[in-house]
């Protein structure tokens, strides 16, 4: 959609006053939440639905929204792979994208900054616009009251990368001019004055003006670069090193940091950011949901739920038992690893010619996925950590597989069968016959009125298991039952499924 263009005199009345990014965001979120509640959603459900890219505890979402509603900048900190960056991206997706701007302004000034004396004082326009609309092209001659609104072209812009949104990836090589901007050599050749603001090519902080700034791994920025960001957060302006003047830089900043980098953030900058801890989910069903959502976007194979569930439990147990002070294996327990395991299991099945991944494929997928997240500082340390991962899997895999198989069976037994013991026994009897007889499987798959109890398990697997195109429901049910037969005792005493 192309931008709507007109003059400041013909702008909608409700858009003529300047609204700071924090208030703009707050108002937009209130409107979204009101709309969701109007559809019958409760408070917690409404809030969670704003963040489709993450599965986090409700209190984390509330902490984030409270920070935005208080018009503060935000730092999301926590272990690697806990969902911080995805949460920050969700916030950018939520940020209102349409703004009225001065047409031709590289920093997207609001027209009121040029036309209204009060706005000019509190939120001045950029030096480029000041010179452009000054009677003689100088700063001293600029006067908002004498500028005719019909002479100021405006447009309804849609914020995008470089224009109201910018992202900084923290590293030691991000220098201050990366944030403030560089000299445009073509403009310098035209104007001949390196101090003239017109020669400046806006950096990341200026590109984010009136919008949203995402700083990933802020603790990895050099201190000099952090100080440039600090000026923007404190004053809403940025002063490039080779400029005589300051440029507007007003935005919502959302930063992320791993725990190990928090000490690298200087205190004045840290004081300007509201801290929100993003930790790993402690509820098993939420961790399951993270993997299920990821696979819904790109799964190639049907992965029996007991296998998927076992992979999730392995990472949960790793987080619980392994010390978190070893940075070389800090990523092994991440959400990324948890998702990787499912895809690596699928990959091994493909390489081995298995139409449906097996328990042995899962074992290989676990080792490959978890070992692949070890930070390789040297050959010796990698081998040592690799053996640690392998020993961990060897020690715990079978027990976790039993837990997952039992949990799946009990979910089916209590849900689909209503706890009917006789029907449960019939499913087991029919399943044991089917897994040994491919002809019987084919008859059931064709819809013959046989093995009606097992058909209930087949329907349950189809509903719960995320079938992909090309996977027959009966084949998926048989593969799942084989896992239940191997690992489940078909008893549900004291079992709480999916928790």
C-alpha cells in the first residue's frame, strides 16, 4: 500500500498533535486488549494472545505490559534460548505502524514539530527540516509560527526497517557512529561542509525515531556505544561526533541480555531500563507447546507424541540437574535445543528410511541436538562436554520415555475412554494383534468394521499427534502404540498427564 500524501493543513484533526512513542504504544495496546475482551476473552487470555511468538508464564507478559504502560524502556534478561528475542519481536509486531510524517524528512518528523511552537520546544524537529523550512536556510531564522501548513507536505507512512524501526545486534564491533550515522560522501561533495547536518546518513538510533528500537544482547556493546544509547534514552536526542547539532531520537527501546552479560551494561544505562526476567517455563505442557508450535510451521514427518514429549522432558531434566555456571553448555538447555531435537529426530528417520521416526531416531536426535549446542572452545573441552551430554542421555532416556508413554496413555484412557477399564484392556489387546499383522492394519485402515476400540486410539493420535500430509492415521496409531507397548505399563495410578 502506497503512502497517503497531502499537506499539513489537510491532515486529520486527530493526528495534528504530536504523541510520543510511549503514549502511542500504550493507547494502541489498550485498544487491542479492549477488542479482545469484547470478543469474550478473559484478562489473562487476552494478554497472552498478544504474544503469539512465545509461550511464557502469564506474569512475564504482565511485567512487560506494565513496563510499556509506564512508558519505560525495557530490558529482557534471562538464560540463552528462553524466548527473549522472540518476545521483543512480538512487541515490535504490536507497535502501531502508521504515522503522519513530514514528507522527505529522513527522521520522519511530526508536522507539529515544525508548525506548533510548544511542540517545537518540547520535541524539536531535525536540523535538516529546520534548514529546509527556515526563510533563509539557517537555524536562527527558523520560526514555527510563520510556516504555512499548506506549504508543508506530509504523508501517512508505514513504519518499516530503517524508517521507524531499527535493530542493533550487540557485538564489540558496533561503534558509536553505527548508532549515530555516517557522512554521505555524495552529499558531502555537493555541500563541501562535513559539519552540515545535510551530509549525515542516519544511524540506527535516528532510524528508530518515533518508533521502535530493538537491541539484542545489549551487554555485548562497547561502553562508548552504550553511552551514545544512553544519551538517546535520557534526552531523546543524539549528537553525532562530527556534527554541531543534535538530532531527535525518540523511541521505545526493547533490549535483551543473557545473564552472563548483565555485568557489562554500565550502571547509568541499566538505570534507564526496566528489567524483566524471562526464564524457562516450569510447566511441562507449556514447553510441549513451544515445540508443537515450531513444528506446526515446518514439520516434514509425523513425530509420535511420546517421542516429542520425551525430548522435551530430557531438556527439562537437564535444566534441573546440570549446573548453569558452565557457559560452554549453557545453550544445551535452551528452547532452541528443545525444538532442534524434534527436527534432528525427523532428519535421522529420513536418512535411515523410516517413514515414521522411531525411538532409536530420537536417541540419535537427542545426542545430535544437544551436542550441537555445545560451545566449542577447544577440541578437548568439546569432547569432554560431549561425553557429559552422552552420559546424561544414556542415564535418563529410558525412564523419561516411560514417563512420556504413560502420560500419553493416561491422557487417552481418561479422556477418550472416560476411564473405562474394560475398553482400555480391549485397546491393548487389539493393539498387540495389530502391530504384528500388517494385513489387519490394512483392513482397519480401509474402514472395515473391526478393531473398533483401537480405532478410538487412532482418532486420538490423529487429533493430538500433528499428522503431516502423507501419513496414514492407522500407521501413526500403530507407531504410537508400539511405543506404548514398549514403555507403558498401561496404568494411570498417580499419573497427571501433560504436567
